């Protein structure tokens, strides 16, 4: 039991008590593209929320001069739909939203990263 809890702790995105509240993202049906600037900090999630309807096309791309920042896309029930840290080919998601509700993008630095603060650009569209 202790090993399972430790494994879950080691593989989860870095989180801290100082994570700011989620910022609303003005993604609207038919929006061509929204660009947000941010900064990933060690042990802190940068969180962005937006509403979507089931079956909408969603595209998210995370850009940074450093390869360090990663992101996770969580469904309205909180379950991760995509995690760029888990063997993905790059920090990019392109797919359909599986359910109606409020989604959350969580930008973070992996636990084994020694970077201080890393600037990033988050580019998203919803159709």
C-alpha cells in the first residue's frame, strides 16, 4: 500500500500549496486562436479553465524556449484526458471534447526539473 502511494506521488504533476486559483480562458466556439503568456514555477501548477460542449474540436499547444514545461488537460470530472509528460510526442493536444463541462489546463514543471521559473506560451482553439 505504501509503495502504491509513493508511486502515485512520484508520477503526479508537481503541486504545491501556493498554486494560484485557475484563470478563466475566453475560449468561445469558433474562436480561431487564444494566446496566453505565463510562467511555470517549481512545485506550482498554473491552471486555466474553460467551458466546452461534447464533441467540440480542441487544440492546445504549449510553447517555450525550454523543453521543461508540460501540461495536463483534465475533463470536467477532474480525470486527466491528456498529459504531455506521459510519453506524448510533444506538448500538444488535438482532439474532441468527450463531455460537456468545464475543462482545466494545468501547466507545470516535472518534479525532476531544476529550473527556477520558465516562461511559456499557451495557444488554444475551440471549434
